[in-house]
């Protein structure tokens, strides 16, 4: 396949947010050539991009972002104009059970990408160098937790990560800043709030609840279920990445949120009520009867919220899909795609805290 006008390296592109971004990019920039680097661990599902690969504008390379030789080869072969780094271990519960993979991918992997990018840019000049962008997807969890009446996180909020996952993402944020300040690598860091939507691996709260409800199984919820998150539809996140790539300021970090704070119990109730409408139970009992309280997990952050004012002003982006509309779209997608659900559940995680947290 020849290299088109613009080549974009998308790491972790077979995962949830990454694959949604690839589909969005191909709709808005059909001439783009997308190279996906993905390790294809449990959450990286190559069939997520099956149609895009067949269309000829997307190539999937299997590999680890922490493998410097592999990343070097990709840069030499494809000469990307942008890197968008979605590759990450992202589930808090997994980071509690086994933190080492989080340090490998989220810290060592981010370092490797930045270092290869630095060396690559040292051999470029003019427009090729000036227009290059390194977009790194972080998380609002780097800031820790908020009290109920605290203002939302902003770009100047203190870093106070409370899980191995959040700590590993905070380290990557610092590396991005350092590589911009020290070497001039044109990094832009995005810290989105809780994403949800199609293609999300069912260890996370929303897809897990949908699939367990449909199977007639108990839907677990931690503690009192009052943990609050700002819920952001994944298509809005994909749009935010493109806004950052085209209009963001290099060296900056941005909060990305939808101003849609909901506690976990409210989220589960919304899912159950939609299922009552769309796929009533044969016994006519409401799906809410399946919600079951379980013991809370260690260090469970009580509330996240994020203020996206800076990003909105600089890029004119804003979340377009309301929580209610996005939730209905999400529930319908999982109901309409049982084969996908079965295939990813076969790769599932059997840890004791499976899917009980929102992020």
C-alpha cells in the first residue's frame, strides 16, 4: 500500500477509544493513511477494525509500543505526520491486582514512543517537522479524587493519583511535558473524563452491566454506588482528538469533559430502564432487580469532574451527544452486536473485581 498525503500512527488503535477514533478519522479525512500499532492484548480486538482494514486506508501492525526496534521500523517505513497514543493498560482493578503491566505499557511504552519521535524529528526539517503532532491520551484520574462540593479538575490541578493505573498515566504526562520542554517534541496531552460507547471491553461498568443484565445475571455495584464520574461519549472524544491535532497548542495539556456528572447507581438505573423498554425480561420483572451491592474496592475515588473550558476556547470543541442520547445509542449497539460481545468476553478477565468500577 502506498503512503497517502497524510500518514497517522495510532497506537492502541484496536482498542475501545482507539478504534472509534480510527473510524471517525476515516469519515472526516478519507484520504488519510492510518497505521495502527497494537499489541492485541485482551482489550485490543483486531475485528474492531476489520472493515477499515478491508477498505485499504488502515494497516494494523502487531507490536508493543515499548519495543523500540519495532517502533523505529514503523517510523522509518511510514514516516508519520502525527502520532496519537491510545495504547495503555486502563482498568483500575487490574492495576490493583497486577501493577507491573501498567508500568511497562503506560510508562516505558510512552517513553519509547517519545524517544523514537525525538530521534525521528531530529532528521526532519521545514514543514514536515513544523506540522508534526504527538497526541497523548491521558486521564482525569491523574488528579486523584474530588469532594462533593469541590470545583472540577482543571489543567492546573495538583497531581495526586490514587491507583497504580493513575500513577502510571501521571508519569506519562510528565514525560510528555519534559520531552516538549527539553527537546521540543510537539506533544499535546488530553485528559478525558470517563468514556463510554460502542466497542468498549466488558470489564468496564456500562458494557458489563448491559451484558450481565441480558444474561439475567446480577449486576454488581461497589458500596453505596454514589461514586460520581463525568460521562463522555466516545464519539465526542474522537472529535476532541482531531480538534487537538488540528487546533491544539503544542506543549499544552487539556481537560476533556462533557459536564455530565452521574453517580454509578444512576448510570445503572438508566441502563436498566432502557433495557426494560428495548428488551423486556420474559418474567416481566424490572432489570433494576438485578443490581447487587458488593464490597467496595481499595482506594476507590469518590468523584471525578473536569473543566474543559480551556480546550473549548482554544479549539471550539464541545461535547455534542447528551448522556441520555449516548446511553441509548450504547445500549442499542450492544443489543445489536451479540457476536462481538461473545468474542470479546472469550478474552475476559477473571479477577475478583471484574468490571465493578466505572474506570
